[in-house]
């Protein structure tokens, strides 16, 4: 696997993931409003999952071809939901303003984890061991696909029988960022690590906030 260009690829990936995640901030607040974080720090994985699932279903159940135009249209759906919430639920917007410091802290943590994970992943970029060859096959099969499920790159004439929604999520970001599967292989892992770290940070704060700090369980 070729190494990504350190600055353009990483910046493009971060911006693409941020655009997808930002559209899900208010929907996350609607779903997780009872938590201290208001769900704002879960927006990136939530938005990415919504876009990938919607794109997969449309490409599987309709004549619409899977590809960048469909993904961009699906990425607009959370933003449309956000616009509706801004109009109908101004209380969510007010609550979100009160969490700006938390969102900023979460974003700073995401950037730090993303850069560290990217540097670590770039030390071993080749798809030559463990399950990396299969992961690369799944990514390239999805990139070539016109419908879902994609054709199996290793079993000609058959569709993928492997679980591949996670790879579709990586391809969603890769297409928006304009990056090939070889770069998706590296930055997809780094992005997942960063999102997991931020989600764990948010969840820890939510758990502590649900129980008085004076209790030993907290």
C-alpha cells in the first residue's frame, strides 16, 4: 500500500469526516440529550453510520448507482435533518451552545488521536499480513461497485458474503475526501481509532455525571 501524502490526504480526510459528523450533531443531541455530553461527541460515528447505511440501502434496493453522487446526496440527509431541528427545536440549539467547550475539547482530542494513529499506521502501510489483504479486497470491491452488495473480488461472479458495512463507511469518507482505496486503508483505521477514543472520553464523562462523584462506584 502506498503511503498517503502526509498533509493533503490527512487534511482532506479530516475535513470530509468533519463535514459528515457536523451534520449529525443536533440529531445526536436529540437522541442522547439526557446525557451530560448531549451526544455531541458521538456525532462523527453516528453521522458516518447514517450516511453509509442510507447509501447501502439505496444502492441495494433501487436502480440508483452506488458512487460519489449518491454518497454526497446521502451526506446531505443529516444536514436536512439538522435544518429541520433548528427550525422546530430551538431548545436543542440553546443546549448545544452551552456545550461548546466540551465540543472543542472533544475535537482537540480527536485531532490528536487521529494524528498519532495516522503516524503509527503509516509505519506499516503494506497489506501483506493478517487480514489486511482481505480488507483491501473489500475496499477495492466497494470502490468498483455500482450496486450493493458489491461483487466479490476473490470469488468471481458472486457478491460479497463478508460483513462490509464498516468498509462502506470508510469508502464514504474516502470518496468525499477524494482518496483512493490505498489511502483509505491507512486513514480509515486512524479515523476509527480517533472516533473510538473520543467516544470513550464522552462516555466516561457521561457515566460519572450520572452518579455523584462522592460515591465509590463513580
